[in-house]
C-alpha cells in the first residue's frame, strides 16, 4: 500500500528534525531530472519567475536566490547540513495534519516506506529524501526540452517510481492499493493507465449549516491526518483506513464506492 500527497508552497526551514533518522536520509530518486529543471530556472530573473508562477515580487526575489544557491552533484550530494528531509521541510495545512515533527522513529520509518510526495522539481519524494528549498508547482508551464509543461517533462518517470515502490510493498504482503491524497494538479503527473495498482481516493466532507461539502482548508488537513493515522497504526490493508477517526471524521459507506471513499465530520466536531 502506498500513499500520495502534494507538496506545500510554504516551507519550514527553521525547526530542526527532532529525532535521529540520519541513517535513513536519502537522495531524491529522480534528482538528475531535477538538475535539468533547475538549469532552466537558474537562467530566469526574478521578473521571469514572477510572470511564470504568478507570485509576488518578494517571493520571486526569494526563489531566484534559492535557485542560484541550489546545488547537487554526485561528488557533492545533499547533506543534512545544506538540505532538509522533505517531510519536515514542507509546511502548510496537509503537513499540519501529518504532524511529522511529533512522530516517533518507527512511525517515521513507516512513512518513509509508504508515502510519496509529488513535486514539480523533484518528481516524487520519500519523506526522508534530503532536498533544498524551491518553488515550482506541477501546473507551471515551464518550457523544457521535453515539452511545454512539467507534465510533459515528467512523462512516465513518476509513475515508474511509484510502480516499483508499490511492487516492493506488495512483496511484503501488503495490499497493492494506491491511496491518492494528492490534489488534482499533482495527481495528473501520474499516468493512471500505466499504474499497476488499484486507486482509492478519499473524499473529506465537513458539515456547514446543515449540509456536507468539501471545504478546502479542512480537507487538506484531513489528508495529512489520514496518513498520520495510517503511520501510527502501521496499516498494511486498505480496508483498515475505514476506521480513520481523527478530528471527528468517520467513514460513510453509503456514499462510497470502490474508487472513492467518503469521510464526513459533523459541525460539532470542527
């Protein structure tokens, strides 16, 4: 079983990693592809980044600086001195729910084996992959040698990595199921027709004025909460996710089918 999340725009560069997981740090599997993209980004001035990504001048200046400082080579790979593990670096609603800073070592190791974080720059990351700060959303129309956008750039590469990781977990007796908790923008980078696994997409609805609907802020946090629940309970079977009950959510069988599982939360639990 394998989970997918989107990355976050906001980054936590200040807080240190609270547990000793140094032996599990790794380099991003698709780092050589990231090098190709960064070569393009390094040539862009702040005004170019501002227009490309629709960001403020301050953010454009910050990310132009990040791009110039970004450096990786086989002789000088990322280290915990110049980079940070992805699961601890990404911030925002999803990662507030994931709450990786408060997970023990065994739980973090489970996450590292069962969670992929999709990324415009790095393709797909393990939580303990070391990365340097960046800003490049998957939907960015960045022209490159493979096409006009990042979906064309990544092609089948992301899907091939996921298939391999799914095969590894299936070999250990786990369900061959991908739990898609990523946004549509990011999940489009996965070639579903080539994916060698069943896909389940959880849907999180919150009650508002007596009606249930997806509220983006709550849904994002719930995605992280579900991965947290799976990690803490060391889940290996998809069916076990129906017991997800953090923050007041509960599974609704009559609103679910084989591909989409619906979870709701009443207004009194918000």
